[in-house]
C-alpha cells in the first residue's frame, strides 16, 4: 500500500464531496435573475463546467485509490508523474488566476486551493 498516494486519494475524495455538495450550494446562491438572459446563460454554463470538474475529481480520486491499493507495475510511475504534473498545473493556474483577478476578499490566502494542489503533488512525488 502506497500511503502518500492513499492520502492524496482521500484528499481528492473529500474534494469531490465538498465540490458536489458545498460548491453546488454556493454556486447556486449566485444565480442571476432569470430575466437577465445573458447572465443566466453564463451562470448555467459555469454550473455545468463546475459539475464536469466534479466528474474529473472523482475519476482522479478513483485512479489514485487504484494506485495506492494495487501494484500497477511500470505504469504506476507514469501515472504518478502525470498526476504530479496535473496537480502542479492546477496549483500554478489557480495561483495565477487569483492574482490576476485581484478581487478584495478573494486573494491567495482566502482561496488557498493552490496550496492543497502543491501538497498533493509533493505527496505523490514521495509516493513514486
């Protein structure tokens, strides 16, 4: 059993639950007035993209549980290196996006998702 990978798998499982339940509730709260058709269309698109990400998070969590619990042979290193690159990319993109938008109350300390992604990448590196 690969403990660092199992930890990341558990973090991802928690992220799926938080994303589906908490994130959906929070995003639903910002629904525009239905008469604002352009805003409504963009909001529905954002909700759809948000749930597509939930599916991606679930797929990654399941893949990580597979790596953590079973020996995948030589493919395991390739999978882990790919996921390290993915988590690092998520961390960089999140950090840059938050810095670029520069909104009061929504800085890198209020939205610390990037830290989680870099921690996950580091744990996966130790799991190689």
